[in-house]
C-alpha cells in the first residue's frame, strides 16, 4: 500500500503566529518613534491622591456659595466649548491649564479638578477646617496670577494708588459687580459725577460709566456667556 505525503497540520498555524508577532513588534517600534501629541479633546489625567478635596466638599457647608459659583465663568473655565476651541488652536498647550483647572501640576501635566474651583483661590483644603483656616491672599496678587493684563491696568490707575483692591468692586464668588449696575457701583464712591454736563447727558442716554472709562471692543464672534 503506497502512503502519500502528509502535510504538517501545524505549519499554517505557526506561519500565522509568526506574522502576528512580527506585526506587533513593528507596531511598537513605530509607536516609539512617533512624537507624543495631545488630542485637543483630551485632558491630562487627574492627580491621584491630590490634596485638593474638590468643590463638592466645600458645598457641604457653603451650599449657597457653591450654587452661585456653578454658573460662573470660573466654574466653566475648562468645560467651555470656546476654551476647547481656542486651546486646540494653541496646540493644546498644557500651560493654558494653569488658569483653567485646579491643582495643575506642570511636572506631570496633571490636575486635580476641572475649572477654577474654591481651592484655586482658597488653597488646598485644610484638615480640621473650619478650626483650621483656609489660606488665601485677599488682594490683587491672587487675581493677577491669571488676570495679569487687568491687574496691570489696575496698577496704573488711581484705584491702585488708593489701595482699592479687586474685591472692593467685584464679588469673587458670583463674578459680578457689587451693585445692580456698573454706574451704581461707581457712584458708591464717585457720588457727584452726575452733576456735570458730560456725565449727566450720558447717563440720560442710558450709558454706564464703563462705556467710556473701561471701554473694550465687544467680542461679537462668540460672546462668552
């Protein structure tokens, strides 16, 4: 009885396995040679074991302030679609996050919480609070860390010479003027301005003090909030 040649049944499987292993090796080598690139939609990982407790911890005692903060630009400093668009145009430069997240760590490009939360201004949560006070710098030095241009303008103004700090006019939690309108805010100190012709006629026309004294070109493309 003549026995024909029998093919090795494992040969095809070994060929497949060999090709698969070679493909994995080439893929890993290709990946190592490519420069690291951040996706515009992606964010750095949150810090593990961060000392920052998060705004929800503050909410337990400061519910009213937490609710006020939630609708502000500070709360939406990271989540804003406009920020993500502008951030992408800047090449997703992680240094932008210094002012758009809380607890940013430049060394490993990580952060504790999205947005400008309570601890961005008040510092990391202090164990034992409220017996242990939260650290804060209650003057323009704190604001200037992110709002440099504005504080530079303030330092060139009579307000700076009179030591009128940012918080005298701005509510840091709601980020609104400490009055129903800008004019009402200004006339808390500048009480006789309406007696002059210039100020009187402008007020009658519905203009605020800031229309002339703090004029900025309106952002018409995509007004922020």
